[in-house]
C-alpha cells in the first residue's frame, strides 16, 4: 500500500499555491529545525519519564512509608497509561488534528509535573504518573501524523534521517533517564523528578505553538479530504477514511480494562493469578464485538484484518522489545547481584549498549530499504542472546562490554526499521493511531519482560536465570528472523 504522490497544494487547508517547492531544498527547509525541535522535545518525554524514576523509588518509598511493591506501581501506572494512551492520542491526532493533540499532551504533562511535585499523598503521586503517561503519549503519534501531512503537502517523502531522529530521541532519553533521575534526586530531592517536566513541557508547548503547522479546520473534514485524495489509489484494506464520529469512549474503557487485567497477570508470572484470565478473555471478547459494530472503532480491527503487513510490524515490535527489555533490565540486575558491581558501575558497563543503539539508529535511518536493517536486527538479537549463554559471574569485563555493545545494534536498527514500516503501511489518514498502536505493542513487550524476569530470577539474579533469559532471546530472535525474511511486502515498501 502506497500513498499517492500528491502534488504540492500549498499551506494546509488553504488551497493556495505552494509557498515552497517540493524539491530537495524545500524538503530540507520543511523538515528543518523549527519543525523538528518541538517534535523531538515532545517525543523524548515519554521514554525519559519511564526510566528517570528508577533511581528515586527508594527515596519516595521512605518519605511515604511504603514498600517496594507499592512504589512499583509508579512504574506500572505509567506503562499502563502509555499503552492505552498511545492509540487514544493517535486517534485524537487523526480526528482533531496532530497539532491540537500535541498541545493537549504538553498541557497534560505540565499538569502531571505540578501534581507530582506537590503531591501530599502517595495516591496522588500515582495519579500524577497516570496523567503523565497519557500526556506524554501524544507526542510520538502526533509527530508521525505531522510528518506525513508535511510530506503530502510538499509531494516529497519524509527523509529517513528525520524518522531516525525521532528514534534516536527516544533511545537516548531512555538511556540517560536513570542518571538524570539520580542527579535530580541527589541534588534537589525526588520531587524534582516530577517538577522537571514543567520546563520541558512548556518548551515543547511554546515550540508547537510557534512552529508546528496549523491543523486543517475540522478533523472530520480533514478525513474527507484525505479520502478524496486517495481515490483511485485506495488503501490495501479497501476501506476509506472515516467521516465523522466520537472517540469511542466505551471502546477505550474496554481496552484499558482488558489491558489492566492482562498486565496484572503478566507482572506476577512467578505466582500466577489464573483467575485474572477469565475477565481478560471476557473483556477482550466484548471489546472485539463492540469494535466490529462501531462505524469508527477505537481500534480498527477491520482495517487491521485487511492490512497484514501492519499487523506483522506490530508483532515484530512487540517481540523485539520483549527480548530487549529482558536483557536491558535482566542484565543490569545480574551485573549487580551475580557479578558484584555497584549500580553506578553496572550503568557504565551498559553504556556501550546505549552508544551502539544510538549509532545504529542513525545508520538505519540512512538506509533506503526496510527489510535489510530489520533482518540484521533479528540476527543480532539471536547472536547477542547466544553470547549471553556463555557469560558467567567470573566473566572478564571485556566480554561484558562486548555483549552489551552487541545488543545495542538491534535496538537501533529495529526501532528505525519498524518505525519506517508503520509510516508506509498505515492508512493515509490514520498514521497517528497506527503509530500509537506501535508503541502499545512495545509496552506490551516491556510488561511481559518484567513478568518473565521475575519468574526466571526469583529472589536473586543468577547465572542460571540469565541463561534462561538468553535462551528465550535466541528462540525469539530466530523467530523474528524467519518472520522478517518471509515478509515479502517489506522488500517492496517505499516511502510515500
């Protein structure tokens, strides 16, 4: 499925003559610093907040007199809110306009930072994390929708390096999150970890209001125009863009409830709560029934049923990040408990992973195809996991650094590859929602990884536990390699 090569139509919604040529020079200006600064700033808020709090949990628990099991909810609340919030905010971007969705998200992040910084109770702190998860979920799908809109307006593809910068912002911010959180907590107290969102969100908001292109008037009208633009070259699903309707609050509620039950089950795999499977299955069945009845569902199952390449991309994203999060958190815990390193030295040993991920993210953004980087990423996941099978508590530092660096390669390549795949596989007027579901698949992988680590390590990280994690990584890496090589649609994909 490819989007038609629309001729430049001038500023969005005006129908005026193009103010900028659609050639390379115009493309450079259109995707330049003014457009990308707020998009990059907004896109880093979610990943940095997902890791920044890790080094503040002990201090928070001490102040509110709660234990580790309670403070863990500060992490789970953000994951759950983000998993639900990403497709919701993406759908909001498609319906009311990506700039409006971006601005609403920045305001929510500002409010969440204020609530967290002043929270008098632990419950209000969890509320702050939920609002933070929903607010930070807006930037990435809105950014993808804005880039697609700019590409259509100019009649040129979005440069791959631009997509690569979005991936790099997410990878880099997640990597520096623990260090930044530790620095803030040590110098200004744990409340600074929440308060830092105030200036960051205000900067993103100011940049959005000043530099992001205005939305077309009326989300539904924009949908109709998008549908007219695709006549003669319809999406592969054969369906047209939605015309009008609500945001499907019942569908959102059912999705959130089913996901909550699934997450509670996955997080306690060591002591499985089988009773949770019944409400999870029942809620999922009702959700499917409701979504198929809705003319404009929250999750467009009919579109997904007719768009196999996009579903495979979500599957690749979820499986890839299941392995990556298993290693990211499992390896660092093993370094401390089995190898005896301090948390500071464990973080230093993980640095080659972050560096390799950043380098490969930029390298992947410079490739023209999608299949090749995804194939290399899957092969490196399997090979990297196999090397972890050889590690012991007495392994030399050089071996640990090499193993960490090797696992950074699939992080960078898979991130940019799957992002580019979603960009070209999503329906023309549904890029925001499609990008949101991509992040939901990633969070499902993270939640499953957390449950697996608890199951395989038990009370303490050991060599045997690390090897079991590595074995799962080898199997899933090989499965991803087969899925990628067998997906012939990736070979033919080109940016719209």
